[in-house]
C-alpha cells in the first residue's frame, strides 16, 4: 500500500496477525493490526490482546499467551495505544499471561505513566503465584502499578 501499511497476514518474522483495525508495528514493518488481535507462529496462537470499554470511565485490556516471542513488540505497541484512550481507569488483565519479558514490563510502565499523566489510574490483574507475578515483584513493578488478584477489585480501584 502507498501509506506503508499491509493487510493482516504473515509478517517478515513469520508471525501471523489475525483481525482488522488500525495498525501496529511488527519489526520495522507497519502492518494492519486489530484492537483485538491474535498473534500466531507456525499455526499456534502465541499471544493475544483485546479490550472492552466498560462505561465511560473504564477500559479493560486483556493480554494472554507469552510476551517473550517474536511479535511481542506489536502487542507492547498495541497495549500503549489502547491505554492511551481518554478513560479515567485502565485495567490490564494479565491473569492468562504465561510469561512476561522485559519488553512487556517496559510497555506496562510506559502505559501506566501515560494514564497517570492524564489524571487516570492503571491497575493490573495477575494470578497470585504466577511467573508473571514473580517477574513484577522481582522488578519492583508491583510497587509502581497496583496489582489485584481479581478483576472486580481492580476495576473498583481503577476508577476510585
């Protein structure tokens, strides 16, 4: 396409992006990327990101899979874009995430700062004894971004 975008499909690193919407960056290639995206590698879904607006003040973002595979940049970029919505609260549900690498941690911090700068609050939902929780604790992110065990507590805290 003349604008540098290509339709959803197979990226240069072999990641299939499934869905439709705006755009994400995959490596150095800008590709069509949906707000609710699944990223596949060799026919297996390795990660997905979706969102739902809950009323006027809250956005719920769900990330699942592993954020340590090719295509993680795309999910990280999509998270930052989704968190930028003019909502008071943002809940990022990581309870279905199996692994969180440093690029995902960076995206969480960047997103939380952006939400805070506009006067909102971003919180996380993470399973208590998961490897994701261990990563957040080891890096101190759980001290920067409030972490909850269930979505209902997180949603209340995000809009309080």
